[in-house]
C-alpha cells in the first residue's frame, strides 16, 4: 500500500513540476521573450500548440493570411517564429548575395534528424554541399536538356488527350481534370527524371500514387508538428511511437512511394543517353566534382516528390480560374487558336513566347501558390534586420506565400484573377502592384531548379486543352476552398469539355 501511495505521490509531484514549468514558459513567451514586441495573437505567442493545431486542421496557409490581414506585414506566429509578407523580405531571408553576410540556414528538424537516404539530396544538404550538387544537376535543366526532353513530354500529353477524350465521350462531356492532371504530372516527372513513367494514365492499377502521396503529406504534417512541440513537452517524446521517431518523415515518403531504386542503379551503371534528367546527371557527373549513386538517387527521388503535386496544382488552378473568368478564357483561346492553327506547332519552345498564357500561369500561381505555407529559415546567430525590424539570432522566419500573394498591400484587387497585371501593358489599376512579392519558385541559391521544366509541362498541357476544347466548370462550390498539408489537398475539378469546331 505504501509503495502504491508513493507512486501516486511521484506522479502528482511530476505533474505539478510540469504544470509549473509550462506556466512559467508561457509567461516568459508572452512578456520576456525577445519577440514579445511583435504583433500577433496572444495564444500563438504563448505556445506553439495553436500553430500545430492549425497545421493539423489544414488551415495554416489560410490562417496566416487572416493574421497578416489583422496584424500587418510582420506577425508573430509562434513563440520563436515570425512571418513576413513584404517583398523585400525575399532577398533578406532567401537570397543573401553579399559574401560577408551569414546566410539564413534551413529550419531543420533538430529533434530527430534523419539518417535516411533522402538526406543526401539538395533539399537537406548544407550550403556548400547544396552548391556542389546544384552545379552538377543544373545541366539536366539547361535549355538544351529541356529541348531533348520534349519528345517525352509530347508523348505523355498525347496519352492525356486520348484519356480525357475517352472519359468525355463516356460521361456526357464531363471530366474530372484534377485526377488527369495528377496522373500526367506523375508520368512526366517519372519519365524525365528516372527514364520510366509511373504509367498512371495508361495503367489504372498505377493510379494510387497521388492518393498515397497525399496521405503521406498528412503524416509529415502530423509528425513534424508533434516533434516541434516535443521540446516544450518533454514527456511527449516518450508517448510517440518509436518507429515514427526513428525514421525521417521524408523516408516515409520514399517508403510510401515504394520506389524501385534498383532500376535507377542499373540505369546509372549502363551510362544512359536517353535525354532525361538521369542521363544528363551521369553525363556531367565529373565536371564539377561528383555525386555518388546514393546522392543521384536521392535527388531523383526529390524531383519526383517536388515536381508532381506542384505541377498538378498549377494545372488545376489555372483551369479553374479560366472557367470562372470568361474574358480571360476567351483571350487565351484567341492567343492559342490564332497562333497555332496546327496542333503540331504546340511545342515547348513556341509556347514559351505566348505572353497571355504565361500571364495566366503567373496569376494562377499567385492565387494558388504551389507551396502555400512558406519555407522556414533560421536567422544567423548575430541576428539581422528584416524589413527594418531587428530579429534576434536563432529566430524562425519565413515569407508566408499565400498571405503575401493575397495581401492588399502587395496587389490591387488581390482575390481576383487578373492575368493582365503580368503583361507589359498592364491595366492602370494594377500599376501599383508589387509583383516581386509573388515568388512561386522561391528565390536565391535554393530556388526551384526544375521551374523551367515544370512551366514547359504546364504550357503544353493547357495549350492542348484550350486548342481542342471550350471549358465550362460545373462545380457549385469554390474549388480553391481546400486544406493545405504542406501543399494543397486538391479537390476534384469537374469541367465540361466542348470540342472546338475548326
């Protein structure tokens, strides 16, 4: 009995200590923390738990937009975190060119760093390793390399159009374009990166890839959120499953995709010359240092993970906004159908010179940025001024992408789809837009290395769709009303496709 009472006494003492420590931590965060002078909701400043809860609910990007609307251009979104939406913050946080300035490092998961294979990619590499890898990988995304990949892209676009037309004929003209966009994104990036498509379009059994990746993103959001509050709640690390803590969340992505890296090893050994990304990497691997096989496979996997969901989101977004804006749809149809009488002329090189199509893509990426939540960084130890505000060293900072893009301080009529704002002769009402606030591919040395390839893919698909069909969205609710778990958790996009009569 005495032993039993002793255990209960120890439990209550431990609980009291934990409650006292948590209370004191909250008081410090609210009144003694170096960031206490910054505006923001008190409950977000007191604890990271509201941030994590909002992330779990899929509302983080939207919530940050609401907070910036209420509190201004700088918001304290967690005890040790600030969010910015001023355009000048892009250069300070992500693009420090002065060699005497300490760069802002990525906000790595310090609680339980990964030792997985994916850690050998550019995404998690330190600055020097990142620069070494990027020099080698950049050859795969040069203009010449993109031209050599065009036959691969055209093949998948043809398969897409055949599949879409088949569904249209069998479904009274109505097609869920979101799923087709997801499938072609996987097929194109798989083929251009690894030399083997996922065959989502041609083989229905392979169409589970996008759904699996969506589920994994939710796992990433949940696990990383729990990790982020674990230092504040020491007992949490003992409550979390050991198998989750011991593996990186990125490794969960690789496992979920069940990617056959053995085939990649075989292709590396055979010194491929097919014109895809892997061939280019192998060809140029010893010109600026070298990548070992593990680094090649890790970066190829990264291209899959980064290049599928973002491309599918842009395709879906621009299609949706065109269906909601008949004037813009008409202008784009005139540009595509007027300049390309024959579909064979719809090439990536020709479509790079279509200003209205490019403006539509820019505007769609502004309203639905492929990466909506921002890219966290950590201020250098000596601290730094950001947008005129002194920020102490070791502070988590980011530009909240969606919030910056939808801010009235950056764009006129920010919630409206106005492609003309991106044209050289933009409407008078949009001349005050601060367009540099929208950076869908980020900026600086860690910007998206595959952005030219992604835009080529999107231009080809949208141009083929517009060249062949008139569009009418039949959805009753707003397609953009969807949650985010790192990326957008896209909804179906039901569109009526009406064949164009030449």
